[in-house]
C-alpha cells in the first residue's frame, strides 16, 4: 500500500516552516537506525516536475563534472538494471556495493513496510553519504511533497521542470494541485529554478514560494534563450549573465532548450557556492547523454526492413506533455512517413496522448512485454477509434514492426513511446532478431 499523508495541505501555510516529517514517518524510523545518512550528504540539488527531470538532472551533473567536480546522481526509473539509478562520481554503483547498502536497509527496516522506492532511496542515501562528492543531483520519482527523495531537508537548490498530467491517482487531476505537489520540494532560504509552465502551475508555484519567502527564478522572466533556427545554436540570458552562441544540444527536440536553460540557470544560481564556468557549460551541452529520449536505434530490429534508410527511434514520452514535445520533433522530420508504436501500463492510455500523433501515418498499439501491468493493445486501439484516430492493435513490438515493414516498401520512420519499458523491449528484441 502506498503511504499517503493527510490531504489537503492548504495553499497558504503562513509564516512557518512546512512540517515534512509527518510525510516520512516510516522512512525516518529506518534512517535513524542507520545513523541518518540523509543528513550527511554532499550539497543537494533536488529536481521535481513531470517532463524533463532526467534530461535536466543529467545536464546539471554533466556541467559540474566538466568543471572537475565529483558528482553523484540519483534518478528513476531504470531501464535495464537498478544500478542505473545510483551514480557515484559518474559510475553506476557496483553490484557488490548495491547489495551491501540494500542489505543494510533490509536489516534496519525489519517489520517496517517500505515501498520499493522508499527502500531504494534509503539504500542510495547510505551510498551517497559514504562516498565523498562535491554535489549530489537528485531527481524525484513521483510528485514532490510525498516523494521519498523529499526526506532530504538541507538543499543547495530546488528545480521544477515543466508540469503536466501524470500519476493523477496520487497527485490530483487538475494542474494546480499537481503543481503544488511538485513545488513542495522547496525549502526556505533555498533558491528554486522554475522551467516553462502553464499559467495555472506558475501561479500556484509563486503563491507557495512567496508564502515561504523563497527566491525563485522563472523561465522567460528571470532567464531566457534566443534560438537561431538555422544553426540551432542559442543565446542564454540570466540576469546580468549572457552567453552567446551556445552549441546545439546533444539531446534532440525543441523542449531540450528549455531543459538546458533550466539546468544552466540552476548552476549559475548557486555559483557563489559551487563555481562553474562557460567553457564547462559549453562542453556539457555538447556531450551530455540521456538514454531513451529521442534516441535512434541501430540494432537487429532494423533488419526487419528491406531498405537501409528506415529508422527506429525510442522516447520515454508517456504523458500529454511528453507526447506534445515528441510530436513537435516528429513534425520537423518530413523526409519519411512517420509511424508511432505505443504501449502503456494499465489505465495510463489517454486520448490526449494519442491525439498528439493523429497527423502521422498510423499509430500501432502494442502490449509492453516488460511491463508487469501492461494495457491490452485492443483497449488502446478502442480509445483511439472513439476519437477518430487511425490506430490498429498488434500483440507486441516485434509484430508491430513486421506489420509496418510488410505494408511499406518505401523508407519509414518509426517512433516507439508510451512506456520506458518499451525501450527494454527494443533492446531485447534487437538481440533476438
């Protein structure tokens, strides 16, 4: 059972500190037994939001790494192995160390029912407290207020990436409530950097920040970019800091410019505590990597097609905001017919997601083999058909690719999305074909 604190928390909290301890009663008991490792961390940058958390986190970490700092990174979910979640000085945690910290967590949590995320976060906090570093970048798993990572009290900065509808069964089904959940990673006297937001989300964030007297920096108010449409380089401005002709981001999609601007602003907002330089920022923009975000695939799956010009791409888009960003990128790719293969976990398919791809050749719904609670592709197809979206159902990813190959002689572009578990299927089937 997922632990949910009392709801609602009022928008106006008065001139007092938010009591987060009541949210994390079980974790606090275990952490105390372990010597409170969450109070012995390097300076923490904490990131919440719906879309762009991983990309923003990875660039922040990369900027510091390019400056020569030792950097830890905590992200979720993982694609292939749990070690991916806990990065120590640029390297995935080893199997032996992962076993060690999780065994410590298991022993300390005897008779205390932790969720997977709570337990894994506690284990990772042990690792981060044991291995010295200059900075720790932490990505929220879900929400913010009730996310296990929000057990961390002392933070160098907090970041809110673009907010959209996701996990509505826990976070609420209107944007203001979701924004409040995300924004409550904030801490007094700690700067908060806010990416581009819907007006409703921005207003709630401002109310909460003003209430707690938190210094905030908002996209298009305090920091901004100017894009060169031809070269895809961009100018960046934050108060009196101006960088001209920053390189085209290594991660594809127009949305990455906002993610990168947010990441750069974050490092500059705390530059008086951990200094960064323009050279490192430029290098990080060009070299940062984040898997399954508009990533081109070159493996055995490509052999299904009779021509060498067909392309397969994967992306982690699984909500309306992510779908919009992905569809915008796809519309820029007009040299081939675009197909979308998508699959979801149960009850996660929304017409608003599918509608973003209605202008493309066809959507093929599949069952996600790596998803323990996968949605039936027939249900996905039915949702689409009710909204006049051209969609058919196939049993799995491999069958969908064969269907496209058998019905198209000319080169095509296929984008696979809807669940990060599909990325695992892509890699798995690529080895089998």
